[in-house]
C-alpha cells in the first residue's frame, strides 16, 4: 500500500512541473502569428502600393498633354511631333485590332491542341508535344520579329495576300497595298506568341477536371465528343482565364510587333496597311522625344496602356467570378 501511494504521489509530483510549464507556455505572448500576419499583409500592401505609385507617377509626368488636350487625347488621330499635336487613337486602334486578330487565330488552335493532348493523345505523346509547345514561349520576341521580317512577311506578300485579296478583295479588310508589313502580319506573329500560353494553361485546366465526370458521361451513353463538351463546360472559367492571359501578352508585346506592323500612325480599314501599337510607339520614339510635351505624350500613352491592362484584368476577374458563382449554385442544387 505504501509503495503504491508512494508511486502515485511521485507521478503526481512529476505531472505538476509539466503542467506548470504548459501553463507558462499558454500564458506566454505568442508573437509568431501576429508577426506572420503583419508581414504578409505588408507584402500585399507594398505590391498594391507599387502599382498605385506607378500610375500616379505616370499621371504626374503626363500633365502637359492632359492640360493641352484633356480627355480628347484618347480620341485624337493626329500625331505630329513637329507641330506638337498628339493623339492616342491610332495606337489604341492598332493595339486592339492586332490583339483581336491574334486571339481569333490562336484561341481555336490552342483549344484544339489542348483537347487533343488531354482527351485523345496518350501520355507518352502528349507530354513531349506539350513540352515543344511550351518552348515557343521561351523564344525571345526579337527572334519572332526577325522570322517575321525575313520569312513570314515575304511569304504573305508573295503567296498568301494576293490569293486572299483575289478571293475576298470586295471587303474593305482585304484591300490596299500588299507589302507584307501591316496589321494582319502583326496579328499572325502575336497569335504564334500567345498560343503556347493559352495551350499550356488550358491543358492544365482540362487535366484538373475530375476523371469521374468523363466516366459518368460515357456511362450514360455519351459519345467521346459529348463527354469532351461536358469537360469544356466545367473548365470554362479556367479557359477564360487562359484567353485573358494571352490577351495581356498580346497587348503588351513590343519588339516583334514593332518589326512587322509597319509603324505608321494611321487608322485604316485594310488589314494589309501599316499601323502602330501603344507599346511599339513608346519603344520607337521614346529616345527621339525632343520636347517636353512629346515625352509626356509618350508617358501618357504608357498610362493608357496601364489602365487598359488593369481594366482587362478586372473584367477577367469578374468573368471568372460570375462563372464560378454559377458553378457554386449548381453544386448546391
């Protein structure tokens, strides 16, 4: 009995220091969690503040053209550095049209490649093909520009554009001089550059769709194509994000577009005619800006490009949010 009581007393005595140490740890202030919270919050604020600072600095340094032309700077089609008359409309037009052409060409091809790699091709074939497609994104833009000048432009000028004009020449889009450099050539180059981005992201999105959805649709009697349509429907939010990502690349591309678009500040209905984009204008003329208002007009073009990119990303977020909200409602039914 005594030994039992003694052992019980000893164990209880051994527990008291442990409990006291635990109580001290529980009452000791923990700085790790709040430090982690405030550190990560500081990183987020710094990134947001950096974006705001860039916008503010560009707005401050584009004061002269804003005071002279106002908001009409966006709608003016003249760009005359000698007379100090500037307008952004030709560059907005060239940026929008070349980016739209690139998406019209690249999106169907990218979706087709992604569907083939995920739904049709075996892994032993899809992984090497996807790797080769992703290598296209690693090629420098100046290499695309050189290839466009010496290979693509002569091919389009001598072979493709004459046939295109003889067939669809009654449309204003395919009229004009066929020198190989213009909006359509820039759109083709951009489509090749955005294709690997859209393909890679779409492939990852399709692979993330649960295989049970494919098996369930096939078990219900669907064909392979119908099962693929169901997969595409479930992956539409990610596909939309991939397209927007490609659009952002197309809008901001500079060197390759500068080398093949012709670099002429004009608005023309013909896709064969030269044009200009915002990014290529800044890259070409920034070092030649001899007056203060000329330099600040280029900075204001950069501000316009920044705002356009911001709006596109905001619309993309709203699009993805609306799609995912619909999927969430569907999941609760």
